[in-house]
C-alpha cells in the first residue's frame, strides 16, 4: 500500500462525466491527494491496483472509517 496512508473501508468519489456526476466506490483502499491528482490504491490477493483521477474530474469524496493499517491483514482475509 502507500506508506503512511490509512486504509479505508470505502472511498467514495463523485466523478464528473460530461454533464453527469457518478459515484465510484473503492473498498479497502488508501487515498492520497497530491498536487492536482487523487491516487487510489487497492491491495488484493491478486495484487495491487491503482487508479489516478485528475482533481478537475472530482466533484466530491467521502471516506469511511479507517480500517487496518497493514495490508498484510487484508491479504490474510
């Protein structure tokens, strides 16, 4: 995962698509805002996947309570 970034049960993003706004949910994921981007990293048994969003694409976000701090705990589930 990302060192120092908490892992959240859910990261909910409101993403602009043309004139519409859609909700995108990432589960058991970390989120970092850096410059003009939001980085979402998800660790699974199949490996690590990430998604990069430009800030101009984001209308809003909501973070659930942080869960485990160690991705090894996720991989054991």
